[in-house]
């Protein structure tokens, strides 16, 4: 019999917590069979749950009296606030009382609490987010999508490794191509970080195809695009904004002119085109590298996105993706990882 999946949900994380978080938990519990633990101040949680007539019995509360705000220093806050909702949620995963953690709270606090409670998998020094670019080119992912700043060259190598595992696991690509996002194709382009990362990737057993430039991204020249989190996050958010911005710009220019009618369908396609990027992360982004499933949500996520993230985390836990990643990393230990010491 399959193990029953339990999700720890940071009920106090996000712009619309706890109302939308709790609503999303109820939606997910009604849609699929799993246990959901709402983590937060018990009185507040019970007050909001009382607004619903039929709360599924698979939802329960775990008390946590503190909250980490967006403007707090993540590491200091996690060390100070041992009873913060995200810290308690991570402790449930550490104790194997939860198979996954879902939060729309501050990314820094989520990462810091996961580092403190759960820890990284062997050979990995940084967690990483893999962002699919499905709106522009199918089967292409960007690594890292925003979890890391101040990266070292060896971090970019492990990003390529994680991206390779992702592409194999989710896209069934046997030997994914890996490209380093840079300002030129030549080997000596970019600063020290990119030049040194290039050499590590080149000397690894990854299917490294060299540097790729911004205009190569939409051409699908690499299955895995490696960059630091600042560049990756800026790029992802820019892509997500293109469709809605173009639609609004054309509507303002055309107004009620005769051209508006035929253009309307084009506008819908443009919005849908770039919206597919956002829809991939609407249900949360998996934070790779930890010894548990951790799903990050945008801070502005509401009930539908929260529900989708819970269901996605449940599917990931059921697929035993962590054990698959451990096995992949072990198999790479004497090859891809020889440059990380």
C-alpha cells in the first residue's frame, strides 16, 4: 500500500495569509486524498477555519506563535524565532511528520529555515530553482530562477547538474544539453565567475555546449540554461510581463478602431504565450537540493495557486523525486562532481 502523503503548509506566509492559504488548503483537501497540516497561531487558524461549514478531516493545525516578515533578515530571523510558522513547518519535515513543505512566505526565510532544519543533499552547497521556459521553447529550463546570489563557479556547475537531473526526470531527455548564459559565445567572455564556471562545466561530463547569449534562449539551443539567481529571476519576470504589457500597449494605441477586432485574437495568443511561463510557477516552484520536497509560492498567491502548489507537492512526494535525485547524484559522484571540492 502506498504511503499516505502529508503536506506541512505555512499558513502565515504570503500577502493574503492566512485567509487565502487556508482556503487553498481546503480546496486541495477536497480535490485529492492527503493530510494537510496548517502551521500558525492556533487561535487565528481556528477562527478562520470556523468560517467554513465542512472542513475536511484531513486538515489539522500545528501551533506556531511567531511569523517572519518580508523585511526581516532571513538567517537572523530563523535563529531568533524558533516558533515561527515556516520554522515549525520545516521541523515537521525534518522529523518525517511531513513529506513536503509549502510556503508563500519570504523566500530567504524559507531557504534559511530549510538549511537549518533539513539540510542539503550530499555534494550540493546551494539550493536551486528550476524554471521551465515553456512559453518560448518547450523542454528548456533556467537554473537558477532566483534562489541564489553571490554565486561561486562551483555553484554554477552544480546548477548544471541539478538542471540535467530535472530535464531527465521531467522531460525524458537522456542527455540534456547545458549552456552557460553569458554576454558572448567566446570562452573568455564575462567576468571571473563566468570564465571559471565555463572551465568547470567544460571539464565535467555534462553535455556542455558552451556559452549562449540572450537571443539564443528562445531558439532552444540548450535544454538547461545556467545562470545565477539574480539574472535568472530578472529574465523570468521579464518574460512573464511581455504578454500582458504588449496587450495593454496595443489596446491603448488602437482603441476602438477597425483594426481592434482582428488584433484582439492576436492579443489573446500573445498573453497566453507568455502566460504559460507564469502558469508553470503559479502552482509553486520546487526548491531543489534539500532532503525534502519544498514548494515556493509567489508572495501574492491566492487560494487557487496555493491549492495547485499543494497538489504539485503531493505528486512530487509520491513520485519519490528526492530518492531519485540522491541516486542520480551518487551516480555522478566520480564524474560530474570531481571539480567540486
